[in-house]
């Protein structure tokens, strides 16, 4: 079984002279011990509420131990939130160029993000994922030794912002937190607290995905975290299930994903009573609810009582849409803004406050409106 681990590596704080402060961190997405692959997120945020600023060009630079990681093996596995066209309330606020690794050499990584239009995204105290970097691991026993480049190491990391006189490059002082781990074998040479005998998925009712797993034994097992990805690399938690603590008998568990995409990767993160995670191998299942080129908006169940689901495929890179409900006379009776993902989406909205009758549901993007879908509300 593959053993994976999630942790935060390093944080550095940088003073932005007259423009605020920011923190940047390595957020380890996963380590694939079987295939010697390492994936690291680069995240950024404003250090505090008073130091919020609009982020322009960025160069995240660091070194690694060439005994642990293969030189020149770095790839950008996925761009994060500071990517391409970014809209806010229908208006373009930033256009970031395709991320690149220009300037990277040997065991030095230079991860570059260029602002091509707009004033840039406003950073607040919430972490923003800049992107994810992938590496090939050389030596199972070697330590990673990830080191941010400060003013004493060339080339230095910097972030810029806009000012009255143009772009301002940010120098600063760096400091590191304690690393959760630094050596590959600290993660890959651990014994599993849970013996997982099966982990399966199947298509369920109403576009859902049913996950089922069984354990033969459990030791200090507090709970399971169900994580999901659409590409098999970047996972987000979608739910938890309580574990048995200590057990020497077969135990069965289930979880239902009510909002699947077309292709769905799942993995289980087991958390022990000391808060230490261990992650299982992933599985993948294709939802039978969507087609690859499905541009149709569908509302179900229909008739509906208390809650309706809108199924649609987002091929316009929208990050949020406006859902509207009109009655049979064309009067607007409900509207709300919903966050959406690229590709397949299932969006729920409440119909409790609607009286019985016929309604029409539409989705509105920044430059398009869906065909109205008829919906019947019953008591």
C-alpha cells in the first residue's frame, strides 16, 4: 500500500516596505513512497489584516538537497489561484501569465508568476495556493533540506506590488518554522496504524458516489478523513468518519459524495489519537452522471420539495455563477451566487420558501446565460 503524508514545511515572513507583509510556505501535498514522487504546494498570504496588498510579479526561489531530489526534475504540476484571468463581481481584476520555471538550474528552483494585466489579486490573511511543484526523489534515505533563498542566497525570493511609481520589488528578512519532517524515510518507513482490507467506490442514486472500506485491525484510530481530487494529485477533504480506536475485528465504513465530478479520485487519511495522519492509496471512479461535452443544465429531483440540485458542466473557467429562480409570470423569486469548479458541477439550493407551482431556473455567468429549466415545486 502506498503511504502518503501531508504537512506544512516552512514559513517565511517578509516585510513589504510601506506595502504590508506577506507569508509564504511550502505545503506538502503528498509523497508517493512506492513511486518516489514528491508534490509541494507554494502558498502565500498577507501576514495580518493591516498588511493586505495586491500581489503582482512573484519569484519563489529555494534550494533542495541534490542527494534527495533529482536535479532539474522540477515540474509545475498545477497552477493555483493566481492563474490566467481572474474576475471579481464580473470585472477583470488580474491577468497572470502561464507560470514558469525560468531560471531554475540544478538544485535551485525559481518558480515565476507574472502579472500581465490589472492590479493583481488582493492578499488577505487566508492562504492562497500559487501552484504545485512536482519532484523525482533520488534517495529514500536522504533528507530534503528545502531552503528558501534570502538576500544572502542568490537568486533571492521576491514578490512585487503596485505603487504610484510602478511595481515595487519586496526585499525582506526570512525566518523558518520547525519542519514537521525533513527526511523521506521519516514518512515512508512508518508502520500503518490501520490495516485496510478494502476500499471501493460505486455510482449511487442522484448522481452520488458511494465509498465503502473495511479494516481488519485498528490501533489508536481516531477518525478517517475522506479526500477527493479531480486529477489524482491535489486533494481536498470532503468529510470525516469516526474510527473504532482499537479493534481486532473486521469493521465496515461508508461515505457518500453528493457532488462528484466526471473523474473522481479518492483517498483515506487516517488520523490517530495523537493527530498523526497516514494516507492510503487512491482509487478512481468515473461518474455516470456526466458526459465529457455535457453543456446541458439539468434540475433534479423534479418535482422538488425542499432542496433542488442543478447539474451542469463548466467549460468557461468561471469561478462563481448566479442562480436565479423565476415564477410562471417571469417574476424573480430567488437569486444566489454559487462558487463553481471547472468541469462537472452539482449545485444545491433550497426550495423550502417557494410555494407550490411552476418555476424556471437559470445560471448566469460573466458572459452567458443558460437556457431556463422548468421546475415544479410540490408540498
